């Protein structure tokens, strides 16, 4: 019991807190080094098709985590992610297209200013696409963020459709329905896509762990109560909405580079719907869930593609059925929703606490001279301080047990129980008065 008390109160020691922080930092650095080594090996040894799938998975991670910030953490039901992706994709494509390609694409309708004179390297173009998408989200959010629930979803969906229609009708900027082709493929690189995915996860994780994140959660749980408690609801909703739109624009820029061509049909409602599936299946408010589900979603869709070509299972012959993989994928999603109503992770996050706790227990056992077998045999129980109510319940149950068994207690025991009951009754009477 004493060891459990020491273990419970040791977390308040500044030296223990600092040591745990150092251990977590070391775990993060080791995991980053292993991830970098894995990306280096995959980039050198995989073919074009597997690399394309992994790059697409990284882009889906960016899009899912950014939408989870808006919907999962802040509770704003937004269906306008495809519109922000379109803005980022067109801006980045127009900044990275070579001048000769621009002259060919915009032969009938000359490219409008300033894109006819501007050109930028890929990194600057991707950042510019995200920033322009953020500006669009800020302008849209001024009137739209006053809405709630389904009304906000309908308004943001309307914005996404407006962006698609506008892109279809300004050939001097977007080349109309023909779209833009020949976009430089800088996103065909795992370092590019997964680097941006890691930055997105890090930035949004830090954001939701800050005071802004606490305000986001308060708004999600009860917007009226949060405003009464002094939370600047409009400000924090705008921060969440604009930040998610910036990373959606970055994801759209990377998607345009990966596919090397974009047109208004690319950014339809189904794109937003697919991202929403990833967020909900992973768990609202869980960044870990968005990452894992984005990987599973991308890989599973491609792994199911061969079943559409027809297959044989013993005497059973299944002919070629276009769209069969979507049927199977929908059944998988149905199973997930039935057995995991809150998603695969249900708002939980991955943490190094389990490893840090094990290392600390092993270090304390080594200091006390315990062997590893004794450490494994001893299962520490969580510290639970006893209360007056617990003591009273135990005393009363003990007395009743003795009376039932015919072994009445001594006079001292009965007097102690009587005094205890009297003190409790007087205390309750004082509280009532």
C-alpha cells in the first residue's frame, strides 16, 4: 500500500515529471528515426504503383486530420473540404506549371494576371495554396460560422459547389472543364507527402493540446455553456475552421501534383464524403484514429480492386462485376459502425505512457533489489484513498456478519459502533440544518 501511495504522489515531483518528459522525447526521436529509415528504404525499393498508393495515403492523412480538427474537436459539421482542396490545388498548379505548358493550355483564353507572370518552387507553391485556401475559409466563415449543426453542413457544402462551378466557368484561370494538365510531379516522393503529413499531425496535435484545444472541446460539448464561461466562441471557431482549411489546401496541392492533372470534377462532393468516412470510422476527436483509418482506407480500396475482374472459388465462378470492391468496402464499414459506434479509437490517442510506466516500475524494482520474475508476478494496484464512508460501511458489514452468525461482538465493539452511528447522525443533522 505504501508503494502505491508513493507511486501515486511521485507524479507531482518535478524531477519525476521532467524524467518522464525526457523519456517521451527519447521515444519520439527513436520513432522518427525508424520512420525516416523506413521511408528511405521504401523510396529506393518500391515500384511506381506501391509508391503512388503510399503517397495517396499520406495525402488522406493530411485531409482526415484537418477535417477532424473542424468536426471532431470543435464540433462543426463541415462539408466544404473539397472546395478548400480545389483552391489549394489550382493555386499550386498555376504557380508550378512551366511557362511553355501554360502557353499551350491557355492558347484559346490567355491566362489572367497574376498567374501569367508568377512562378514559384514547389514548396512555396504548396504553402501559397494552403494560405489562399485559408483566406477563402476566413471570408466564408464570417457569415457561415454563425450557423450550427446540419445548417452549417449545408452552407459549407454550398460553398464547395460554388467553387466547383466557378472553376468550371473561368477558363482564363482554370481552363474551364478541360482542367490543368502537365503539373510537375513533385508529390511522387514519400519524403514530400509524408513530411507534410508529419508536420500536419504535429501542428494540429500541439494546437489541440494548447488552450485553444480546450476551448475547441468546450465549444463541441456545449457552445452556449462555453460562451457563458467566457470562451470566445466565434474567435475559436474561426481559428479551427481556417486552420483546417489551410491544411486542406495543402492536401489539394499535393493531390494535384500526384495526379498531374486536375479539373472541376475532381473536387466533387464524393471527395468530401470519403474524407468524412475516414474521420468517423477512426473516431471523432482522435488524431491517431484518423491516421490509422486513412492508411487502412487507402490500402484496402486498392487491395479490393482485383475482385472486380472476376475470380473463381472452387466450383463458384464470379464474373466481372464493376464496382464490386465498393460493395465489399461498404460491408466492412458497416461492420465497423456496428461494433465500434464511436469509431475504431473512439476519441483515444496513442501515448508513450505505457512504456514510460513500465520503465519506471522496472527502475524502482531494480533499486529495491527485486528480480524481473518477482516484478512480473507483482501486479500494482491503483491507489485509492479510503474515505469515512468506506470505513463506516466496513464496520457495519462486519457487525451485521457477526450478528447473523450468532457471534455477537463484545460490549466495547457495540459501543464503538453506536458512537460511530451517533456521530454520523449528528453530522447529517448539522448538514441538513
